[in-house]
C-alpha cells in the first residue's frame, strides 16, 4: 500500500486523486483550501467516484509515502507549507506542474534527490470543487530511475499512458513549446480557433521558435519541425477550446505566464538568446493581471 497526499485538487489534481483512489492498495488523501465531500470525474470510460480524506489544515496531516503537488506553479511555496507535517525522511515529492523548473521550485523545501518532476498532458476541466471532466487520453512522463519507476507503479489502475524517459528535458521543453504559444489566445481573450488567423499563427510560430532555441541551449533535443506540427495540431483542434491560462484570465484568477513564457525569457537571457515575443506576452499578461 502507498499513502498519498495530493496538494491542489484543481482540474488535474482532482482527476489524478480520483483515479489513484480506484486502486484499493492506495490510501489517498487531499490537501485543499476549501473542504469538499467527494470526487467525481467524467472520463472517456465513464464516471469514477472516490471519497478521500480532505484536509484543510496542516495539523490534520500525517507523514505519507508520496506527496503529489498539482498546484499552479505560482502556488509552489504555499504548497510546500504542507511538507513539515506530510513528509517523513523517506517521503518523495512528485511535482506535477507546468513549465520546466519542477525541481528548482522545491529544492529549497526538500532534498532534490526526493523530488520527482512529472510532465502531464491531460485535457481536464474543473466543474466545481471535487468534480471534473477528463475529456481524452492523458499522458504522464517522468525521468528514468528508481524514483520515476516507483512513481509509475501508482498508476496501475488508471487510464493514463505513463512512462519513464532518459531524456526528460526534451519532453518538458516540447510541452513548453505548446504551452508558451497559447499565450496569444490569452492576450486576445479568444479560444484556440484564433490560430486560423495567419498573423496570429505567425506570432505563435515566433514564440515556439524562441522556446526551441532556449530549450536547445538548456540541453533539450527539439526538432525544427515541432513548430509546424504544433500549428497544424492547433488548426485541427476544436475552435472553441480554451487553455487553462485563458480560463484563469476569464475567471479573474492569477495566470501562469511566468512558468509558460517568462521562463523562456529568463533562461534565454542566461544563454544570451533573445526571446522578444515571449517577453511581450509576459508584459501584456502581467499588465492585464494587474488591472
């Protein structure tokens, strides 16, 4: 049996917790700001339900085998406030967030050797506290090695495609190419169909190319063809699809523009690689959030 505490039951976190709780060998609990009674997820295979323990105060928690952090990247320090009561010397922390700085966000809170960075690709939507929709297949990728392999063992009763890779950097930077280009949609307050405007598509290409250049400098293996692949994928997708950052802006919530675009600017500066289009996205979204 594995004891698991999931921090951050949003669209991704609540869906993960519900799936993990389908395995009777797991003891799943959830750390949340607001109490809710149960989990319910509409999946491609049907509805799944679970009733994990839901904690809203740090003192309610006891040490677990695994802490899964599924908060927004900007909430990382707040998530780490659960660590003193949830973590024993043997607890491992899986960071399930956007961006490429999974370990860097948490190494000041726990030893890096106990941190498992996780890339997740899950089309999920939060309907209400504890209630989500998983709209399609989901993928989980972790670095190869014992920590990653042990983490994958948790997913035996889920519908996720979960795998380990020897080249995790390339996997997360490839996803960042997709996520960074979505900033255009957020700035314009338009869903994904805006990619059919050729001027918008060209701006997205520029964002992606900047991401590829910086990712390569960071050691990722990224093909030139990624740019057109992502643009064509966006054009084939539902025109009314809204990425999570657009949903957050519409709801008046903080946005993850630093994890999705700011990181490209910051790491690009370190390598002497300009990323002006990503910098523009950051400035515009920062201004939009402050007003």
